[in-house]
């Protein structure tokens, strides 16, 4: 079977499974809150399936990258189902560990305690997954001395409500990265999906020692919250 036909067949099969799951949710008497969350996840999976197929260059590449993307979404879904929210620090460190990048070695993470709502967490996990994959294939993680600093701040901490959440992914130790010649899946996640779903602005800088990606979004209740006193916070992923 030719590659375009094989890819189309895989997408059709996965979308059929997706449709069956949606019907099952509608028929199973699942509680409204859980059903709504799962339907959001299924809608995101469908978008990932389609966009992955549209941007893939080969069937093997499609299958390999799709598995990692679906795993990133699934990990966050499990955490959200367990705790109701997802720790931003845990989300990032878990994705790095999947790629065998250990905090304190090739990666440093620093920022206040932020807990994301399930849909926002899935989108952020997908973005971090794409940044990790890109760093391994083209950037700092592909080099022995390469690394990344991930920092985040919340403007107006102490105010009610707080201001924007700004996350910076900064690679170092690279040999210089060039702006890609085509808009692949990762670029579309960063520049389109985050903007549409989270009202985020994303700035990409291709610097001599590696990529700098800055994501800024409003920390409103449907996206997440700042936890200023963890001892007084009884809910959420303990991270």
C-alpha cells in the first residue's frame, strides 16, 4: 500500500475508535462532569490525529510521533482524573523523564506552584512534548552538553485574580538552530492551538545556542490557578 493510502487507513481506523468511544460515553450514564472532560479529551485526540497526518512526511514518522503525542495527553488525563488539576512542574518534569532528561542534570525547572485545569494541562503537555521532541531531534538534547532551563512566573502574584502566566523554555549548549522551512505539527501546536484554546501568545527565538520559546496566557479559572501557600491547599496534584 502506498504511504498516503496507509496513512489514510490508519487515521480512518483511529477515528472510528474515537467515534465509538464518544457513542459509549453518551450511552453509558457517565456523570456529567466526567463525560464532559472525556469528550474534551476525545476532541483533542481527533485534532491531534488529523493534524499529525496532515503534517507527517512518512508513515513511520507519523506513527512514531503520534504515539508520543497521545501518551502525553493520556498521562495528563490520568492525573486530572485523580486530582482534578495538574501541577505545571510535574507536567514538565514527567515529559522530560519520558525522554530520559533528568531535572538537575540536563534540565532545570523553576517557578511558583501553578495548577492547571484538565484541558489547559493537556494542551500545555502537548506543547512541552513537541519542544522536548524538537530538542532531541534538532536541538540541545541531541548534544552531550546541551540542556534546557524552564522557568515560569505569574504576574501580579498576590492580586485577585493574578495576571498572566509566562513560561520560558530556553535551550543552551546548542550549535545554533534555524527557523524550520515548513510548519510541522509542533509549530502549529505552539502558534495556533495554544492561541485558540488558551488565548496564549507565543514567541519563538532561534538563538545561537538553542531555541527560546516564551508562552504567555491569562491565568483565569478555566485555565488554572496560582497556589501561594501549598500548606493551605488541600486539593490538586501534590507534584
